[in-house]
C-alpha cells in the first residue's frame, strides 16, 4: 500500500478501527459492561473518535483536556470522560467539556463542584481506588468512604457516579479476578455507606480485557476504559498470548522514505561517547553490511524498537532525532533512495506519531 504525497505518512484505516471498536463493545456488552473508548493513544484525533461514536461507546475518554475540547469543537456528541485526575487549575475547563471525570483528591472535587455551580452544570465523578498499582487512587478505604460521603452530602453540583481503579499502567499489577473482586467489595462498602447503588464500577483498561475474554470478570464490573485493545489489539496477543485474529492489528501504518542506502561498518569508528539523547550505546560488530536511512527519527516516534517492518529482511538498528537506521542486508531486493518502506506500530509509537506535526495523516474510509 502506497499513498502519494508528502512523507513520512501515517495511514489510518477508519473502517478497520470501527470494526475493532464494535468487536470490543460486543464482547463487553455480552458481560453487561459499558465501554469508554479511550482516544489518548491517537492524540484524540476527531476522525478516530468519530468511529468510537458511531460504534456506540457510552463515553469517549482521554487524559488530556485539550483533546476533549478538540472533540467537542469537532462535533462529537457522545459524553466525554476525563481519565487523568484533573488539575485544580483546569477544573473549570473539565466541567465545561467533560460529563464525567476520574478523581482521587477532595480538594480537586471541591474545585469541580464550585465551577459546576457557577456554570449551572451537574458533573459526574468516579472516585478511584488504588489496589496496588500505585498510580492514582485512594489507598485507604476509610479515606475513600469519607470522600464519597463528602461528594454525596456536601458537593451538591457533583454526582458520585461510581468507584473505579487502574491496574497495569505503572506498577504492572495484573487485573486478576481477585483484584477486581476487591474493587467490587470496596464499591459495595461505599454503597452501604451511601445507602444507594452506584451507577458504575469501573474495572480498569485494556489490562482487564482478559477477564472479559475468559468470562471471569466479576458481575458488578460494568464499565471499562479501553484504548490499546481497540486501536491496536497487539498487547493481548503479543504479551498475554490471546488469539486476537478477529481484530485488525494494522489500523495504523507508517510509511517512510529512504534517503540513503550504503554499505557501512556495523561498529562505529572512533571513541564512543554519548548519543544525541545522552545515552552510551552498545554495538555489535558484524562487519560491513548494507544500511538504509529513513527521513524520520525519535522525535517522531520515540522508540525505534517498537517499529515493526512489513518487508522481510529489515532490522531496525536504532535512530537519532531525525534519522532511522535500518539493516537491509538480508532483503531479497534492497531498497533504493526514494523508495517507501512500511511499518506496523505499537502503542507507544502511535502516541508520538499522531501527535507529530511532521507526520502527514491520511485516512482510509472504505
């Protein structure tokens, strides 16, 4: 697949993306779970968010308020969710733009309540419980219960919609059946204190999808926040060994132009100091081999090891800020200057590429 125009280029297949959203939503609905489609991985591109909306997601979510503002301005009607604990300094914008936010600090909740009152709005919140991943959330259940009662009794412009957690993003703690059962137990303690049932118990992100696939997610979990599992569906197969053949793993394709092809040593010649990013790299001497340079680098995608060449015989050796270095010695037909090479991507690279102004975005809709 080659699309003419300026390079480097990110090709985004919206039809394949829509398929992925629908498949994950279908899996979740079969278990009574609503889906919040997370678009931070593609920098909140409105074209991508539109596919989440068409597929019927309950919420569209991001960790960046500017992305949610962009989606609102682009005409997205699906309720928006702020999934990073809001800064007090952005509380007014969060209330203006998002219908729901995830929270872990009472002072931030008070700010949200104050601005919601000024704006004549009622803002929903989910209070986060830290179950061991050690990112956001109340560590002490008593403190969480006190915060819930504060929202319920004192902050009249907020609605306590539920209790949630995050697993796997910092501490790499697995979203096991036992961990999610712990979340349900915590939520039910809060419900007992409130004297009512919560609307949502949000069991996390893509890391919780294995529980959906295996059918052992606790019954009361009824909201998941899924990004990578929709955009790429790679982690579930490559890291956890699940068969994801029913999902498209090539929604995003990178095309880059070759700007140099030469035979060169594989070991740098001279005293090795530090590279452009302050690292002291280690090299393997494999003699003289054919190498190709691409006109993009770490500034565009950050992690060269996360690029997956589609053509056989290519090995990504590394990158500087604006150059990517490939070993093409084993290609059946080595590339020429001006040729376009294609790569599959992983989550971290998509985050950078969709955010780079130097990368042209092309959407396929058929």
